[in-house]
C-alpha cells in the first residue's frame, strides 16, 4: 500500500525543528519496512529545506509540482490541512486505497488494521464546548443552516495524523465540502485555538461525512483523547487511561505521534523525550547504524539537543 506525506512549507522552521526531521525519517523508514512505498507531495521550499539535512533520500518519490496548483493559497495559514485533502482528491483517481499520515507520525511495527473499511483514523477525540481552547466549535459557525442539516453531526471527531482512505466517492465529497467551507464567510468564528478552522475541515468533517454516507470507519487506538485535559506525565488525558489495562498500553506503544509535544520543546525534558524515544526506536529496528552514515549531522544534533 502506498503511504503519502503532504507538506506545504510557508513559514520558517521553529526552534528544535531537527527533532521533527528525525521523526520524519522514522515515519518514512517504518512505513517502507512494513507497508510499501512512501511518497512525498510538497512545495519546492519544503524540498529544499529537507534536502539540507538529507531527509529527501528516504522517499521513494517526491512530487513538487502538484501542490503548486493548489487553490486558496491565501487561506492555507488558516486551513493548512486542505493540502492533504487536495492531494487525497487527486490520489483517489488512481489509487483504490491509500494512507496519508503526518510526518510526525509512525508505526513502530506492523499493525493489521481493517483495510475493508472506508476510513481508519488515529483515535477519537472528546471535547468540552465550554472550554475557551475548545478545538471543536459548533459546526453552525462553518456552514449555513441548509448544509448543516444535510449531515449527521452525531459523530465523534477523529484525529487524522493517520488516515486510511478506501472510497473514492468519500474523498471526492470531502473535497467539495472542505472547499465549500473555505469559501464561506466566517466572521463569527472567535476562538483562542488558532487551529479550529483547519481541524474542522479535517477531523470533524471527514468522520461526519463517513457517518452521513453510511460508510464504515474505525480508529487505530480505541481510546479517546480528551482535548480539555492539559498534557501530563501519567497520560490521564486519555480515556480509558492508557495504563488502566495492558491491552491499551500495548496498542498505544505501537504508534508514535509527536504533534502535541511540539508545543513544549522549550522544556528540555520533553524535547529529550522525543529525540531519545525516536533514536531508540530506530536503534531497536536496526536503522540507526545506516543513519549515522546517511545523515550524520542530523543524528549528531538530535543526540545533543
């Protein structure tokens, strides 16, 4: 099965971005080891950036032309997930099923998710509408009443760090709805969470469309991520808690996703945790010796960060 990374670079790298590049390499290597080709769709700026560190060599194919044609470039700061939707809409024309996953996500080993399903995401998310940082405001802020009533919103949001897609009609419908939202005037949206718009067209809209179309979906993790609980050491932002049963811990350990921790790279313990875990995973699966030859500068940076 083909796996895809999608990245449209439109800002300067943040502090400790080298950790993210190390995770990016792990994402490529583990997918190729267990599933198939890994293909990158990006703009030329992103390709030039990853070439500086040698990350480009881990992709089977790189396409820098398609994302240059993406519409609504002036809105991508607000709707960066539209890049993935735009590429998925294109891929669905020639791939019956495929996976798109973030560069900060990887499988630590093979996992046989159900490929007969139409959509598989990473995990479900729960939210508190009264929380000022709620990432899931009311859908009425994004859609007019007529379109709002066309969908069944009694569906949990799903984290889309990983997406397995297996229905062309679903992908095409998703693109139409997402672009429609982007074209809609949204002056009423007022949230301290700057990601609400991009999260809506991806993590709220996609599982809602799956449900409304009568299709089948699931998640890699059975646990809910509680978006209103701050990050902590004992993982009580998950329900059921990860360590409440060995089966949850076993499943949780099959995957890595560093998205939430990036906000805490200014704290040494968190950035060392990510770099150490990633290096350990690469060592455990016999990747690190080669990486010391292929990307020595990046490995050295991440070991000392």
